[in-house]
C-alpha cells in the first residue's frame, strides 16, 4: 500500500513537471522567434528531440517497419502543422493568449472523434464547446469583432493538435509510444526543414542565449517532458492526468505575466477561466464532483 501511494505521488509529480515545463515554453518561444524564424526553430528543436530519444531508446529501433514509418509520417505531419501554426501565431500575440488558445484542442477532440468514429459528443462536450467559444471571444475578439492573425493561427494550431491526438489514437493504438514519438519528431523535423529552406531566411548567427533556448525547447520541452508525460500517465487515472496536464495553459499565463510582462486584464482573465473550465469539463466530465458527492 505504501509503495502504491509513493508511485501515485511520483506519477502525479511527473505530470505536474511536464505541465510546468510546457507552460514555461511559451515565453521562451516568444523571445526566441524574435531573433530566428519560427520553422527554423522547429526544425532544430525536433531534430535534436528526435536524435535524443533515438539515442536513449536505440534498442527499440529494431522494431521499425513500413507500417510504423507511414503512420509516424502522418502523425508527424499533423504535429508539424500544429507546432508551425502555433509558433508563427505567437509572433503576433502574447504567450499567455497563445497558451490558452492552443489548449482549445481538448474541447475540439471529441468532435473530431465524432467524424472518425461516429461517436456523438455528449452533453459535457457540448457545454464545454459553448464555454470555450465564449472564452475565445473574450480573449481574442477586438472591439470591432475582428481577430488578430496571431490569435487565428494559434486557434488553427489548436485544431491541428486535436487532429494529431485523433491520428495517434487511430493509427498508433497498438504501437510502441516511444517509437511513434521518435518517428513523429523525425518527420516533423523534415517538414520544418523543407519549409525553412523554401520560405524562410536562414539565420546568419546564433547567440548563446538563442542556442540555450533551443536546447531547452528540444531537450526539456520535447524529449524530457514527453518522457515525464508517458511515465506519469502510465500510473495515473486519465481524468486526473488530464486535469494536471491542462495546467500547462495556466502556467503559460503565469510565466508570461512574470517574465514577459503580459498585462492580465479582467476581460482576459474571464476568458482564460472560461476556457480552462471548458477543458476540465470536456476532459473529466466532472467525475471528480460525482465521486465527492458519493463520498459524503
């Protein structure tokens, strides 16, 4: 019993650490894309992350086959589309808004599954969607009811993140998650290099702080955080795991306010709260409230 309790604590700590690391990445990305092109950053980030995981788990590479490769390619291209939209989007918005608008993928996923699996979203998904749309309006719409390009691209990134999750569920259900991770990072890196070479200027110099940021994003936010997520989710109930991981958006705002100087207005705060509430409802269906009621 004591050992199980320790495992539960450590697994939740791993998920919390992953959310904290990912939350800190938003203001780091914002500062970094001020000096280097977005897709170049992604190309280097995914290349390093792919090579790091491939080196650590090199023995698993023996299981690679054609099925793994084409599935990894599809998932990797979805991942690239998500990250590219989000990273380009952050150049025209704040890290906090980028964090919360990206998180709408949690609400979108059930509706994409409806298309793929014919599984109709329930009342909790519908309520979450309504709350999320209201929150997005408060966060993104201007007084003239227009939306900044950066916010629009961030929302597009959220859609591609949702599509990525659906593709992982459909194509990689019975596959080694580490191998799929290596392959998707590899194909995402390849796509980012293609876009960089075709459409972006190559940076002439890289400062020490830029190199440090790239290494943090590649090794910390890509390789380490993914590993922590895989470990944590293995020993944690999905409902609890989703709540902990959704804190990424909260940490994103926290770090943006502290280190980037983002102003947290009443309207923005209300929008963030509604989006976060939508995520919790969509991911947990309020099971934790029903459990507490039964406990009484």
